[in-house]
């Protein structure tokens, strides 16, 4: 039974000590989260990034007792140097494209909401990490926070692991802010319309008309589909709706999956195999876009735009273009703002 003389639950007004720090309250936070990036295109930072990324049990669903010796003994010994070389191909004066584009998205979203809403950004792996960003938002008075994973299609290895990380942070908080999570928006009319408008404009700006347009989504092991992950279905629905919205009967449009890793069977058809097969059967003009990526990154700028072009030309193709992701252009920001406003309903 609570001691009534303590005042802790007695209803008596408690007098704060003179040195009690001021507490900021009443604000709303929006945290945009993307996958992550090493801090520099060097072997050491890439190794640290891969160690964190590939140790996530949502990403690699192999028992740790089996996986960790493989990761530490083989992969982290050989892969960082190769990955660092790839990152150097796309690194800019601003740093990692994924990082500075996500930062741009947050900075351009902020003035659309004003001072009552604090917009921040973080990476699931690497820096800036989620925990310190949530600390800063809480210190700034954000009592209600919308977590916005920037993945249109839900996948346990992307969307769910962001929520896991926030859960880890929440467990350490005595005073927890109210949290909401922005749902996947793979079939949201706002997203489909934004994609169609942006992709259509980029297609019109090309100096050739593609015979085929590949919609390249990041791949996942095939077993995830059997385990109930909706990712494959979300990608296919995005592709179907986008194809209808684009209304380009003169262009053959196909969904593919990129970035295979390891010996397991992955979702198909594979983007690289499709590029090669199209070139070998006589396709001369190809364009690729990655609608599952909210910002350009290593997978679009190096894997598709560089490796993909090489594969297509070597197979006999002639004209090849990789279209930009939505990034932080006005079409993208209008879409992100509208979805975020909808998810903040009742808070603003």
C-alpha cells in the first residue's frame, strides 16, 4: 500500500526543486528512416556497416551459431574491399547519395509543417542512427512521433527492423512518447500517381523510346514469400498499378528483382539475368527504374546504372538509361507531405 504521507500518489501538489530542468512538451515529431550507408567509401567503415547490417536477424534469417562464423570469417574479410570500391563510384562531395537525399527530403518537408512539427531523418544501419535522433526529438518536446520507414513495399527485413530498433529505444525510456508507424504505401494512389508523373517525364526527356522498361525492385530470398512476407505481392501490385497509370502501350513493362546475395534461391525474374536475356534476344533500347527505392543509392547508381549498362551493351544492346528515383523533387515531396499529413490526423 502506498504511503499516503509520501505524496507520490496522494493528489497533493508536488513542488519541484529549484534546480529542476525545464521540460519541453507539446510538439509532434516525424522521423524519416532509410536503410543505411557506411560513413565513408573505405574498407574500415564499410566493414563496420556490413557487420551491423548483416548481423540483423531480420536480414539474415540463419541461426547465429551458423551465420556469425561465416560472416566474421569469410564475408567481412573479403566483401568490404569490393563494396568500398563500388561506393567510391557513386560517392559525391556531399557524401553518400542515400544519406544526403534522405537529408534533403527531411529538410524540404520541415517548412511544409512549421515549427509545431519537428522533421528529422535517420538510418537503420550506420549514422545518423535512430536512437540519438529520437533522443533529440524527445528533448525538443516531441510527445508524439510518427515513424516513417521510407519503404513503399513492406518487408520484414526493412520495415519491421526499423520498428524493432525503435522498440529497443522505447524500452529504455521512462517517459515514452506516443508512437505511430507510417504503413507501407505500395498501392497508395498518391504514390502511384507520383511515380507515373515522374517516370513519364523522365521517359519523355530521353533521346530514344525504350522498347522495354524494367521496374527493378530489391530482391529477397524466395523463402520469405513462403513464410508470409507480403513483399513480393506488394511489388507486383505496385508494378501492375504503375503500368496501368503510365499508359505506355508502346513500351513493354516488366517487374524484376535485383541485388541477389548468397546461394539461396531469390525472387525472380532477376534484373541482371533479364537485362542480359533482353539484349541477347535483340532488344536495342532499354530503360530501368527502381520504384521500391525512395532515394537513389548504391543499388541504383552502381548496380543498375553502371553494371546494368555494361551487361546490356556486352549482350548487344545499344541505348540504355536508368531513371532517377523520386528523391527530393517536388513531385516526391508533395506525395510524402500528403501521406505524412494523413498519418498525423488527430495529432495536428
